[in-house]
C-alpha cells in the first residue's frame, strides 16, 4: 500500500480538502486559531452544537493533521498543528472576498 507521501501532490491536496469539507470543521479551526489553544468544551460552547458532533469533527481534523491535542488532567486542549493552517484560513477568506467582489 502506498503511503500518503507516495501519492501525487494533487491527490494529497484533495485529501486535505476532504478534511476541511464541512462548515463546522472550518468554524472549529477558526475558533482554535482565535484562542491559540482551546478546550473541546469551549468549542462546543462557541459553536452551540452537541459535544458528540464537535468531537467527531475534531477527530477528523486530527486525522488529517490539521489540529493537535494535548490532555491536561480531564481537559483536552486543541491547537492548530501548523501555523500554515491559520494562513490557509486567512488566504481562503481573502479569496472568497475577492471572488464576491468580482461577481457583485
């Protein structure tokens, strides 16, 4: 079986986008980016979703390497795995704003 690094870059990019392919995952990343490090409970509170739903989305984000987590006592804290994740959020927002301006 091929490792993910053996796949062509376009396939690896497509896989990355699969990890981002839900609005709640994007929102969770934005919340984590805003706080730097945040508990799952705080994400639940800010998203106003069931804890189980947030947990599933965080699991996907971890699977795709977009966030990392660390347990501190009973609390699990989440942070962006790489600074480039924050850059990606900013660039995608800028692109969407630009596209909206061109189509207005």
